[in-house]
């Protein structure tokens, strides 16, 4: 393959449901992302290298059983996608912790939830979440992720594309039905186009993301 | 039965599962995520759903047998079951879970017990049907055919 900068984006997916972890992993891999899944917010923070409190130092095995390389922060995470409703640390709590951390706050965070609660959605967006997806998440939803990851990829390359892509409006979930319909069209385009080559940033505009 | 007949039978069976509300669009999404590189994806996810649901049904039974029922706990389990059934497209199971959660909120024991019975029933139905469907798929593959979409 090309240089490391040639971009495979790495997504950290957080969900306490084993079924949903399997699903989101497949969705993300189909979209050509590298994926790590964890089953809790505290494990997510561990993986991100944030050793905030004693809770994190547990007996339970960490994410990668015998691999401690990630503690040295060799692993770059380009986006965190997390379930909202989780026991212990909720997705919202995780979002807050990430945004409050000087080392992690630039990582885009996306929230997923099975419940369409407008106040929940606005709270998350206000706290800095880039997107709020209703479950079950679809392939077409994931096409919204790339612009957020491109924005924060190493600033020394692809800067021209990054600038073009920052003008991305936040979705309003009230119009979900309309979105679903246009998503159906997007989904077709997405599926036809999915291949490793798509991970290379393109020189033209936003339309190429779809 | 020859290959073409098997394939036709599968398509008819699958269509009926959608018509009868056992499966919804989300199940189609799962199938679309399966490909030559991940040929067992659907079976794997559905197997996880079976294991997880059985665990949850046992937890629910235990929780509702208690002298003093912890409705929050019951609701938490139903919420999980609702989520996982929704994720695989098991529509009828999901619908019962919605009613179940309402009874939890009302702290209605009888309602909860009825829903538990119903959800067990719906779960067992969809499990049987999915297993039959997977068997048909296996027969087709063993006969050298491909699974019609």
C-alpha cells in the first residue's frame, strides 16, 4: 500500500451490546475503516490513553489481551462512535470526558441511540458530538463520517481538501424520514463505490464523499 | 428436490417471513453486509442474538420471580432485548418489548408476566424460522447453488 498518511482511518466503536458491536464493526469495515471495538466507556478511555481515575485499573482484561502498545499512544484514533445507553459510563459521559481532555478533544465523536429523544440529541450535539445516529445504524449513515475524520487528520497534508470539507451542516433528526429517502439513493452510490481506493482523499469537492 | 426448487422455496419462505412481520428491513441490511469475504456474517450475528436473548429471557424470568420486583432491572433487560431484536430485524420480538417496557414503567406485574410469555413465544418462533431458513440456505450451497437475494 501507500504511505501511512494514505489513510486508513481508525474508528473506535463503543457499545455494551455484543450484537451491535458486531454490526458496527462490519459496517465500518465495509466502509473501509480500521476498527477497534470495546464494550464500555472506561475501556474506551483506556484505549485512548487517558488514565483518569482508579476505575480504569481493573482486573478485567483490557481491550487487546496481550498487547500494551496502545498505552504508548501509537494508535491514532480518528473518530469515536459510541452508544448512548450503557451501564456505568454513558455515551454522553464518554463524550464529555473526551471533550474535556486536552489530548483527546479534537477527536470527533458520534453518538448512537435506539431512542429518538430530541432533548438527548441536542444535549449531545451541544456537548460537541458531530453526529447523532438513530439505531439501527445503516451504511448510508456512515457516509457522514469521513468529513469529520478528514478535518482532524494530520494537519500537514491534504489541507486543501480539509478546508473544502469543513462546511458540513449538522443533521437535524426531525427530518429523519426525508433523510432516509435520500439516504436510500446515497446508499446505492455508497455500495457501488466501496473499495479500498475510496479511502484516498479526492482532490474535488464534497460530492465525491457520497 | 432440485436446486431451482430449493432456491424458489427459500425466496418464498423468506418473503413470507417479511409479510408475517417476523423480519423487517433491518434483516435485509444484514444480508447486504454479507459478501464473499464475510460469508457467514448473518448467521454469526443471528447466533449472537440467540445466545444473548436466551440470557436475557432467563434474567427476566428470575427478576420477575422475585418477591419484590425491581422494575428498573426488568426494564434494563427488556431495553437490551428490544435493542438487539431491532438490530437484527426481529420485528415481532421488538414490538412485544415495546409493550413490555410500558408495563415496566407502570410497575404492572401482570402485564409484565404476560409480556414475558409473549416475548418468549415470539422469540421461539423467529428462532425456529431463521434456523429453517439457514438450513435451506445450507442445502442450496451444498447442492452447489448460490443464495438468491
